[in-house]
């Protein structure tokens, strides 16, 4: 898909799929990373490998440096790009948690809500192993406030809030089926979620949230990464340094993959 068509499709539907954005070798390293993190944090579910566990990780920065991903992000938000969120939503076989229907923007302290999400597939992600589902067009609705949403138990769900089923037309949802190395991108207003993984296969996705450097992250000290272009003088986001690899602390990986 050329840049113009990608932007048009994203603006019309609130999401887009782009195939083969990273190599299958690098996607395999993502699988290895989940295995490594699972051993390092045996008491944390792999749906909950959150930003704080990833933002100083050299392997994550290796992914953030991938030109192929940044070029796609640039098409949507322009040349001055930062990351404000990284989160693995890796669902184990048989017992992977569902994600209730939600709009990402309901959770985020961004001013303005100018942001695009990348969902990067480390494994196949299909209807049978609980891929993400989106409801195209809902990016034009207003954002639901957390107080208007229903509370969920995080022992059973990845997120603690969901939009009430009365507001959801599941019949118009689309399954975002991806192969390792594919990505989808989505708008912060689009309604999306996913089922429980009851298949015998892992479903591994890395979500990456990109902002133009004109977007302010209004949360004290929140750690972002500047990835392309320049920062804005009047926007006081906190940009971390690129981490050095330390054998005892980090997963070894092939920098050429
Ligand atoms: O990984 C999933 O199933 C849901 C992903 C999601 O909610 C997101 O990327 O915002």
C-alpha cells in the first residue's frame, strides 16, 4: 500500500493492516523475549508486560529503531515521533485473557489526543487464537469516560474497564488477522477488544503507542522515547536515554535481525 492509500484507509476505517513490516527472524526474537520475560517475572502474566518493564530494554529499542515501522508511523503523525507506551499483550495457550471493548483514548493523559497505535505480531494472530477485533468507523464517536464504563476484574481481563455491551454492535466488527512480522495500526478513538485465547497456540502482540512530539503526556515523570525528528521546546515530555545492553539484565538478541 502506498503512503497516500495507507493514510486514506486509516482515516476512513480507523485502522489498517500492513504485511511483512519486520522480518520473521525479528518476530521470532519477540517470541524469545516473551519466553525470557516470563522466566524473569514468573509472577506476572504475559498480558501484563507493561511499559515500565520495557522502556529501558535494549531489545525493545532495537524494535523501536526499525525504519520500516517508523516510516509507517510518520505517514500518520508526521516526522517528529516519540513513543509514550509499550505493552506486550501475550496470551498463553488455553488461558489467555480477553480484552473488553474499549477506546484507548479513555485511558490516556494525552494533550491533544494525537497518537497512533501499532500492534506488532510476534506469532500468528487469528480468530482462533483471539486476535484483536475492531469496529471500523467508531473512531468518529466521542471518547467514553472511565466513569461511563463497566468495571472488570483484572484476574479475568487484561484491562479493568469496558464499554457496556449495549453500546457495541459486534456484527460490524472485523478480525485483525496477522502473521508474524505484520502490523496493524489503529486510532485512539476506535472501539476494539479481543476474546480469551482458548486455543493451543500462543498469541503474542507488542503494542507501541506513538505521538508527535507536539503531544504532551500529562503524567508526572512519565518515560517516553524520542525516535525520529526533534522535540518541541514548549512540551516538557521526559525522554529516556537509549539503554546499554548488560548481559546480566537483558536478553541477548541478534542486532542484524
Ligand atoms: O491485543 C489485544 O487483544 C488488544 C489490543 C489493544 O487493546 C490495543 O492495542 O489497544
